[in-house]
C-alpha cells in the first residue's frame, strides 16, 4: 500500500474511548490495512484496557505515542514476543524507504528519554530472518488514552534482512505482549525487565496480567485487544480455559510462551466431521498474532493441503489452490485439550488468499495462496488466519488460555467483564487439566485421509515429488501439466491440460485438480466454471 493510502486508513481509526463507571475501560478500534508483501512465512515471532489494531495483510497494527512531547507511531502487535521496540528516525531502517507511513522515534527530541546503559545492547531476531539492534531506553508511553510512565522499551538503530521492500513490512516497530521471561535479553542470558503488560498492571490500569484478543474475520474492518478483561459479546460460548505449556523448552512445564496443547484437526462438511490427525496427537501450539499463517509439522501440513488439492511451487512460499475454493462450504476444526477441550472452526474460505490477478494455473484458472504451510522444525504456530476465527483470552499471571469461537457479528454493544484474579470470567467449568505432553516430542505423522465430500469430483489422489514445473501423465484420469511454474511473485505460468492423472516419482501424496481445463464443478451448491 502506498503511504498516502496507509495514512488514510490509519487516520480513519481515531481513538474511540468508552468510559464505564466500574470497571474502567478504554478502547480503540482497529482497521484493516492491506499491504503488498512478498510472502515468506510471515513469522515474527475493576480496570481493563482496550487497544485498537489495524489488520494489514501481514500485520495487526496498534497506534501508540512515545516521549515528551508525544511522538505518534504504529507498531505491530505480537503475542509471540515480549519487547516493545521502535525504529530510530536516523536508523538505516528508515532511510530507503522512509518510516513516514508507520512513524519513527526521534529520541533526541524527547525530554523524558533516558538511555538504559545497564541493560546493554538491544538485539532481536525473528523467524522471517529479519534482525534488529539498538539500545534500551525508558520513556513515557501512551496506549489509547492511557499514559504509562518510565516504560522500558528499545530503539532500533540498524536492521538486516528486512522482508519485502520496507514500506510493506520491516520498518515498523513491534509491541510484544508475551511473558517478560520471553524478552530478547532473557534469551541471551540476562535478566528480564517489566514489559508492557506488566507495566499496565504495575501502574494500576489493569488488575491482572491478562488480555483478550479478537481479530474478527477476513472481511471485517475492525477488531480489538482488551487488556485486563473479557468481552462476552465477542465470542460464541462455551469459553474453555486450559493451562499453557512449554513450547520450545524440553520441559513442558517451563512456560514462557503462549502455547497450549493441540490434540486434533478435523474437517467438517455436509457429511459430518472426519479426522485428519492421529487419535493420540498431543503437540504444543503457539497462538501467535505475530505470525500470519498456520504452520504445522511438514507431514501434517501436507495432509491438510491434500484436502484442497494444493500444488507446491518453488517460486511461492505458500502452496497454490484454485481461487474459487474461497466459496467452499467446509471447515477445519482445531481441537485443544482433548475431547472436553475447545474446538475452533476455521472455514476453508478464510484460508484462501485473494487473487493477485497475475498468478494462474497452466490453463488460465486463477491460483491463490493457501494459508496452511509446513514447519520443518515440527512446530505448530497458529497465526492470524487461525486467530481470526477464535476469541482468545491470554492470562499470563495464571498461565492459562481460554478459547471460544469468535462471534463475528457482535453488534454495537459490549459485555465487558474484568479479570480480577486467576479465574477467567464466564469460562465453562474449571480450567482443564493438561493432557500431558510427552517429555520429548515425537515426529508428527498425520492420519491417512481420503477425498473430502465438498470437493468430490474435483480432486483426485496422485503422487507428486518436489514440484519441478512438470506433472507427468498417469493414464485414466485428468491432470495438469505445467510448461513453466510460477509463484506469488508476479510470474504467470503457461502450460496445458491433459487427460491423465498427475503423478511424478517421489511418493508424497497430494490431491491434484481434476479436469481443470473444462470442468464445471459444484462447491457448496454453487456452480463454477474452472476453465
């Protein structure tokens, strides 16, 4: 998005405070800000406080102010990290292009700025390969219409390996709201400092180290984060709580990231729900607003991709599917905490990226990115495309997370309940017991799957090796043979359709589009001409 468009979107989101006698609440709405970004996995890894976010293609952006006089800027909200940092106005981050769209911090102009030499150098890296370095400082921070004094933050002086062209992703700051023990300097062996959530509690704006996240669906223009409380109008009951578990730690009882036990993935269609994972699955899942996509262990992701006939292209960081799957009447069901735990419904339609107008299959069928990808390290990271379907309460103080399905049409009224202790209001029953993660995580192998009813007649089982641009023939079924492969980087594939099933040597089972050249198919009762 050009800076002028971005400014217009951000300006449209003025702070909308709402005051209640008790508890005291302040809120901001967030708007969707679309940005042109080259996909790369997109991982960055009685009082309530509500903050507005801006939903971009890859980021949820919150407006803050730092210093005296206040300097306004927009930062990415990240539940998967714990440092608040902003780019320095004279840093290399803001040289080409400038940071005008997101704002930067001129620390020399703040009369309340104090560098914290005793904390050493700020140095942080993210899963997308980007890294930032600079210095820690203390200054005033404004979130919404509430002010915090002497908050420890970091100013980034230099950066490496920024994603995209900078104007889209890379030169905005970031506000991590995870555990203080997950701060970058703790990873480097140093002591933690009080992060944003801890400062909100210390300075009396909230009573507990907690917040609720509501991103709303893909089409929505607004959403919110509510510090210190739960808004019961934003979810469909039941709201079920479970303990957090260790994510990257070998000891599952060592909790410093916002992860819970994922125990199943299923697919629901008109014929019912079929399981896509092993019955004994127990794996830690990180609920990370700093990650865009859903990342699953590679084998598991492949099985999920098979259900929509996804094709892997070496020029695309995401698998590609037919764009008209955005109208599919089928839903993935993510289960947590065992049979009595919450089950979050994620419609397939919410996992199909909008067409870019350039990427097509060989016969001209528009190709779109599919938002479930493999994680080579065997991790489960549930990013924004999952969180849009859920209402998530993160209680850092009690080390619990409560989940419910999101209510994407809550109306204009709110029902806000303060979180005053370890118990999350309005949850169903008590906090679930841990399913007990194994001491060492086994290799995840998804259960075998068959064709799914909503797509019957559209996809046929085949085998595909690493996609090299050509799918060879297997007599008797339809196939797609590419003469040149493409990705989401703007190139256009050309090729032909044949009358044989797609297969190459390799042995990874996928589902290939059947009859792409001339198939009239039914998705959820609606007719679509694929050629």
